């Protein structure tokens, strides 16, 4: 997922960038919305908007057939 944070460290946008499985996409988005981020600052201490990648891994147990 690609996420953008505003200057206050608040989640601005989320874009699913990998293979899509709708149920997992929705669960991943809801999980990331609950996360809290610190504001990113440049070398001079000024808050900056940032974009980055978040990888959400699901541990789905295999069914015994």
C-alpha cells in the first residue's frame, strides 16, 4: 500500500498498490487507519508531507482437507 501523511503525521491517502484481494484490501486499509504516525521533519525541523510504502502481511491458517 502507498500511504501519504500530512505535515501533522496524519494519514492523508491510502492506495492499494499490490495484487488485489478485495476482502484483504479492506482489512488492511482499516488496520492502517488505526495506526498513529509521528510527523516527519526535514533537517531544519520543518514538518513535511511524506509518501511511503506499507506492507501488511496476513497470517491465514491453512485448512486441513
